[in-house]
C-alpha cells in the first residue's frame, strides 16, 4: 500500500442515497485521508433524512439535486451509487465539473457507455475508480503473491469464482437490480462483476479469447438475468468458470488451481470479519497421496475495513493529482473496462443462446 499523504483530507460528496451509500459513507469517515463533505438526492427532504439516519455531522452540506452538488466548489470528488442506467449521464457531468469519481459497479450498461465516461475523465484530468471493495483488502495482495509465485503455485490452469445471494419476495418485486430500466444487467452486473474480476485478477488482467454463457440462465419476466454461469478460455489453455445468482444461497468463493498449488477463498467479496480475512493454500500434492501436504490457512489483518481501504486509496490518488499535479492512474479504469467487456460478452452470449463470443480486438 502506498503511503498516505498528510495533506488536507479529500472532500468527498455522495451523489444518491442508495443502501450501499450507507456503507461507503462510513468508509469515508474511517479513511484517514478523506472527509464526507456533502450528500445529494433528487429531493432535499430525502437527502436530509439520509444524512440524519447515517449520523452525518452538521458540517456535511445537504443538496436537493444532483446538479447542486456538481456546482459545490468544496467537493473534490463524488461517490456515485446511482442505478447503472444513470451512470453515463452523471459520471460524465461529474467529470466535466472537475470532480474525481468513485463509481459503483457495474460501471455502465455496456463498454461503449463506459468509454464515454473514461473519455470525459481523461479530458478533464480526473481520477475514476470503480467500487470493487475486495480489490483493496490487504488480503488481496497476499493472494496475488501466491498466485504469481512460480515455485509455490506454478502456472494457472483453472479458476472458478462464484457470488450468489438469495433474494426474497420483496427483492424480486421492488429492487432496482431486477428492473430493466434501472439496473438491467441484473445478477450478472451486480454479482457477476465480482466473479469476473476475480477471474481476471488471477489471470493478471489478460482478457480471455473466448467467453460463453452456460446453459440454464434464468431471466425474470422483464428479461433481466437472475442467475447465470459462464466459461472463459485463454489461448494457452487456461480456463475459468463464473457463477452468479439471486436464486441461490450465499457463496463468495474462489478456487484457483495451478501446476504446483491450489488457492481457496470462501469470503472474497465480503470477509467474515472486518478486521481480518483468511485464505487457504495447498502445495506439492502427490498423485497417489494427494494430501501429503495438507491445506494451510493464512490470515491477514487490516486496521480498517476493506471499503475504507478503497476510499483511502482513491483519496490518495486524488490527493496526488490535486496537491502534486500527478496524472490520474489509468490502472483502475483499465481493469474496470476489461471487467465490463466480459460482462458484455456474457450478456451477448446469453442473448445468442450460449454462442461463443470472441473478445479478440475488443
């Protein structure tokens, strides 16, 4: 983790009062280099109610429109948890207002929309990062160390990643994630995003050559994906499978198999505990005695929860730009785009009856 500067904390505004904004508001409070400066909703009353319910300090400005927070000169950056269908409009407007952007995932309805957002960010010199929290947990650095250790893990052969949560009757009737006009990518965009990011992470963010949806995708009456799986393949024989669902019991698992080692994570999206997270590794198994070396558990501690680690890194990057004239870090929009590309390819494959989709040249 890069050193956090001691400059004035980055002033972050929250654009929208979605449920996830509660968690990120707390994360902004916990991050040592950020401060919650403002909140905006489409109505002043809703913004006030949200601020009160989340214990915002009196110094936090309350805005009754999204336009108002864009014009606030005392806001350096915006966290945008709006429905995905609204991202392209408001992220572009935020960039054009000179606001750095922490954008909820999925970042857009498709990669063409995201490219427009990135172009606006580049034109206006602002940082953009998506809200994939687990990427910032210190455990993730340890996973990377193991996965790319040629002696312990060897060469990756296959990774399986899954994220499922069982929705209830109210969820399927009212949640924006099953509404085609709000979050039309459904479980694929909401949960599959994490599983896809894990598969790309293990492959050092090299895009697969071929993506194909698995048979058995479940759609609601409006055509929104409630459950799906997919396979990804690379030219050298590496493979991945992902599964995401609003119809199955909780699972947040990664299993990566290499030529010399195996990695397992049970809670990669949301760790069981805020202050620490674990994973298991197994190495040097024998063909006739597979468990000659038993799996070993590793625990990684963290002083602040992963969502606050995310805010801390985002604020650090914004601070480098604001205080030292640094250029925005292109790593984050790059991996967001690659994740979105795979989301798009799986959606296309679903629409084409599980046809294989080539990512060559995309």
